[in-house]
């Protein structure tokens, strides 16, 4: 009787361990941010980069950049995603430039690629 009780307890513990292991997410993220020193009075530069991957192994990179000075401001952002097996990817870029006289320009591009086996 005692053997059956111990065997049942051990089986229950193993099943609970498997259930707990299946519910754990393995998303990861690495982020880096650096701000450079101000080279001239009235200017500002900032850059940040973030890399991450989800529990399915899909990877993404995102970066942002900003510069402001006497001749206006320039901001840009880039992002890229790649599936774990490399069969799908996407990339986008955005950039906005503003000059001191109030004029500005905006650019945006997006690219998506999907590869299928023949």
C-alpha cells in the first residue's frame, strides 16, 4: 500500500513539473541605449537599439535615432523581423526632417518577403 502511495505521489509530482515547464515563456530581449555628449551648444543626439526574440524563435531588431541642432532636427526609426526558419521577413524605415523655417519632410518604406519551398 505504501509503495502505491509513494508511486502515485511521484507520478503526480512529475506531471506537475511538466505542466509548470510548459507554461513558462521563453521570450528574451536585449536593449542598448547610448546618448552621446553634446558636441556644440544647442545640439542633441540620441540613439537606441533593441533586439528581441519570442518563444517561437522569431527575431526582431528596432533602432531609433534623433538629432537636433541649429539647422533643424532629424529623426529616424528602423525595424526588422525574421521568422525562426527564415521563411518570412519584414523591414520598415521612417525618417522625418524638420528645418528651422518650419518646413519638414517625411519618408516611409516597408518591405515584406515570404519564401516558400517548391
